[in-house]
C-alpha cells in the first residue's frame, strides 16, 4: 500500500535511482524524504512544500525542480501539507525551503515557525503565486517575502522580461538577456528594500492608468539572517520551458540555500 501511494505521488523519483524514500503520516501523502546513495551524503537540505490552488500546477512544478535539487546533491523532503512547518528545530536544520502554495490559509504556529526559521538563517525561495500570493491575510509573511500579487491585467498575454542592467553581473542573472513570456504579467505591491534583478514594463493596453509602470519580476532580499528569493514567473509548469525562466529560478534557489553568492 505504501509503495503504491509513493508511485502515485512521485513516480519520477522511483526511476532516478533514489535510494531512500520515507513516507510520513498523518494523511495519505504527507511528506517524502529523498536522498542520494549512502556513499554520497548530501551537503545541503531542502524542504519543498506544495499545495493550495491547483490552477498553478504545484505538483507538476515540483516534479521539475525536486529531481534537479537531488542532482545538485541536496537531501530533499517533499511535503503536501503546511504541517511541515510545525517542527521548528527541524526547520532550522534546513538550508532552503521552497514553497509552492497559492491561496492557502496558514495556522499561527505554522507561520510563526516558518518566519522564525527564515529569520534564523534558513533560505526561502519560490515563484509566482506559490510564494507571493500564498496567505493573503498574513502581513508578516508578506513582509518576509517582499511582495504580494494584486493583479495580472489581461490574463495570459505576451510581455518582455528585462534584466536590470546594473545587476547583469549578479550570479542569478549573469549571462542572460532580456526574454519573452506568454503568461500572466504580475502587478505587485513590493517592499522598497528588495534587490531587483529583472523587471517588466506594463503597456497599459489592459489597464491604461498603469502604462509605463516598471514592475519587479525577480528579486532577492534578507529576512533576518535568511536569504529570500522570488520570481513572479511560473503561472503553470510549461512556463519553465522558457530557458531563462527556468535558469533564473534554479540559480535563485541555489542563492537562497547559500550555494552561490
């Protein structure tokens, strides 16, 4: 029964030579811990928490980036419940938390532990609504992330993402050029403290009063001692077929985990 549930939840991982898979309860699927062989102990630990609104395809996105984290030598725990945030001491032993959870409700203890873990030095990374439209009533959470989604005028549209010229040597965007997206162009409320690495400019076609507004798309910041990385790209999994969108997110996760500076 356990093997059947693991196959249903995470079929790709069974095909990649993963040596350790542990299933935790309560719930049919609560958490998966994935690691390499005993002879190659990972140096970094990542927790991937997914759920919330299915329209953002959280599981499909996890299936893109969790195997890649394994390839980078991470021990990866995957959880489909915010109860993964209940053990503060365990959280503090992580290097990075990757959250893919849109339009959810987080309980006070879950939020308190997440905030404390990041403030203590654990990295946090995410994209689109999975990080910046997660818990609309939780302002301290938004303070940590550095921004909150408020609109995407026109829905799915064509737009351009521009690398900030002054940041072209930042390791997260180094060597990348401006690129096109066909997706949601996020309009956001943002914290002035964020370090913006890429932007997009609104045409005003769908909301004339915002014509010419330059909006952050990719940023990094600190919350206490913790590194926080965010990209507004990634409405659905296929958005990461755009090489630049995928590469920026990979580098951002590594930056949040302290792998790159």
